[in-house]
C-alpha cells in the first residue's frame, strides 16, 4: 500500500504587505530585505483570519481538487506552531469546519518542518492500514508571534496554509516513495519563542540566531537530499522538481551550488510569500502544481526550529 497525493489546495490571508509598506520605525529597507533574503512581500492575517480558517480553506480546495467527499477523510494531520487555541488542536476545528465526524485529527509541532512531519505521520498510518484517506496540512500565522519592533525577524515571515490529500492505493512505484524526519534538541535555543503556555503563560515572540540557523539549514538540506537519493537509488539528475522550505533564497542558492542540481528544477518563491513556516512547502508545491501532478520525481526538503528537518520523495 502506498500513499498517493490526489489533491492540493492553498489559502492566503487577503492582506499583502510589501517591503516598502513595512513601518518606517523598523529602520529596514527593501534593498536589505531583498539582498539578504529574497523576500519582496508577505501575506498577513487580518481580523477573522486564523490558522484554522486558512487551513479549512486550503483543505476544501484540496478535497475539491481530489474529488473527495469530506466524509471519506479518516485522518487530519496538521503541522503548525501557531494554533488557534492551546487546546483543542487546530486540526479538530478544521475537521468540524469540513463536516468530518470520523477518524482522528491532531496537530504536529515541528515549526517549519511541520508539513513534512505531518506527511510522514499520515503516510505511516496509511502504510499500517490505519487510515485510507488523509488530509495533510501545513499552516501558520507567524505574524501573530513576531515581535513587530524587531527588524531582524519580523520582515522574514508571512502567513498561509496548504493542504494535500493522500490516499491509500495499491501502487508499487507511485506516490510517496520515502519520507524521513529528524530532530536534534541540542539546537533548541537557536530558534525559539520567548515564552510558552507552561513557562510564561503567553505565546512569546520569535527569537533567532540567524547565522546558526542558516548554516544548519544548508547542511541538513544537503544531507537530506543525499539521504533520499540513496533511499531511492537515484542520482541528482533523476530529480525533476526540488521543493525546499522557503526561509531564505541564499540558503537555497547554496543548496543548488553544493548539490549541482539544475537550477531550473528548484522552486524559489520566497519573494511572494516570505517564510510561511509549515505552509511553505505546500504553497511552493501549488506554484508548480501542473508539473507536480503531471508526473516525475519531486523532492521535498524542510528545516525548522528544534532543530527539526525532514525530506520526502514523491513520484507521480
Ligand atoms: N533591515 C536592515 N538591517 C538589518 C535587518 C533588516 N531587516 N535585519 C538585520 N539587519 C542588520 C543587523 O542589525 C546587522 O547589522 P550590524 O552589522 O550593524 O550589526 C546586519 O544587518 C547583519 O545582520 P545578520 O543577522 O548578520 O544578517 P544575515 O546576513 O545573517 O541575515 C538572516 C539574517 C536573513 C536572518 C539570515 O541569517 C537567515 O536567513 N537565517 C536563516 C533563517 C532561517 O532559515 N529560518 C528557518 C527556520 S524558521 C522556523 O523554523 C520558525
């Protein structure tokens, strides 16, 4: 039994803020942000827009695209670190919004690796025969937890959601061929929030040692790419699409340089959305959805707070 992607949907808040529209007091510039990160704009959630509402919209589109009725979904796994509530899980709100009343729904906390972690868990359920049709969602609203007076972090993030429907199919050489997830808590203080429910009683705001994260991301992207190539007896030339987490275009350029992959195969869309954390990979997949669904080998690479990192090879 294999997990085969059959539908994809995304959602963005209605408000878009370009670099030049950022508050003057931030003392940043369009040039600095573009040169250091590749970001031109980001979408920011407004009143009534939340991780659950964006996830629900993305999931509805994914189900419509897959031509699947919500009642056929028996698992909802949602990667997020900006849930609507401390509890219940945002996944159960999405489950209710969609009218799904069976199976299980839960959140996964792996920051920017949330989507790949959620994909790995859902795939395992399908492979074990414990689920037949899963909604895998990556969604975050980091605009709600950035410190809007800290120019070194607030310019980097945006909000959004993406959902992928995966279905159990008797397919040997098609679908999610392999998926790996990793974490190393020794790096937990390189990228974290300044608070939490059990420590300060609040969500806190993002604190990051940017250069450490940068180096680690390059190293783990390269390591994960090699891991998946070995798992699938492939060379870099066999990869048709490479979808890395969008944190910084310079990180992705380093990956291209080191791996030797043809640059045309690598998706870089950070200019449009900034770093949307767990939503970054499905948003990127959506930007090349025709190529993704029309066949070939698509490699996903993620890296986030924890540190967490993960990768997947999808063949359609
Ligand atoms: N505008 C203008 N200047 C700025 C800004 C800004 N927005 N931000 C920082 N600067 C200044 C700094 O104050 C510093 O000034 P100084 O030299 O006078 O001290 C200078 O720019 C250089 O700062 P650095 O932090 O050294 O800049 P760097 O080139 O490392 O870029 C960045 C910073 C963009 C954060 C980079 O390190 C990066 O992308 N890191 C990786 C982030 C990442 O991958 N995150 C992914 C995971 S996110 C998650 O999981 C939640």
